[in-house]
C-alpha cells in the first residue's frame, strides 16, 4: 500500500515517505493483532480483580500506539504544505 500512496510523488519525497509508510503499516498490523488478542481475552473473561490476565499485552499495545503516533508525526512533518 505504501507504494500506491507514494505514486506521483517526487523521488526525494518517495525516498523519505516510503520507509515511514511501511513502518506505519507494520505498526497498524501489530496493533490489529493485539486488539484481536485482547478481544479474545476479554471474551474469555478478565480476572476477578479487573486487570488483564496478561499485563504484557496491554503494555505492548500502549508502546505500539505511541510508536504509531510518532511515525504519523514524522510523516506529517515531511509533507510540504
């Protein structure tokens, strides 16, 4: 998909944006996978104290969301207005 988004851009912009768009696609896919895992855990039931059975999933998802936000900001800063 990043190739489609980069069509029509100058070579300089493609050189900068394609790696960032590829990273964003990767992060989005990982976030989707973790969302699915969290949905499965939620359907199976949370522990009685109300916390996720696997706290590492929640921490990883938070990290991925942060990385996606950073990547989006980098892309926005490279696009001329």
